């Protein structure tokens, strides 16, 4: 994520996580940011994030991917990268 888009990214992730909490079959959805240490990929211009998801069934994940909140997140994400 570009440093200049960090605030927008965090707001978008917060909205996604909140809305996804109501999705059927969501067992886990965690957002992690890389901490600064040896051999890290993040720098002053870019921060690495990982979104870990666990779903009860493949059908639940497919429904989540098609949900409006996921579509909205996926649409705005490219401009932040």
C-alpha cells in the first residue's frame, strides 16, 4: 500500500472487516501489517499488509467475494497500490 494512501486503505479495510462480519460462514478475517525488522519489504513509500481469511465452506467465500462490500473494496484497492 502506498504511504500516501495509507489512511484511505485503513478506512476501506475497516469497512470491509465490519461488513464481512455479517457474512455467512466467516470464521476469521485478520489484517496484519508488516513490522519493521531485518529483510522487511515495507519502506518509506510502501507498506505490506496481509489479509488472512478463513471460511466455513467454499460457497461462503464465493458469496463473500460477490457481496457488494467486497466488490467495493476490490474496486478501490488498485489506486492504493
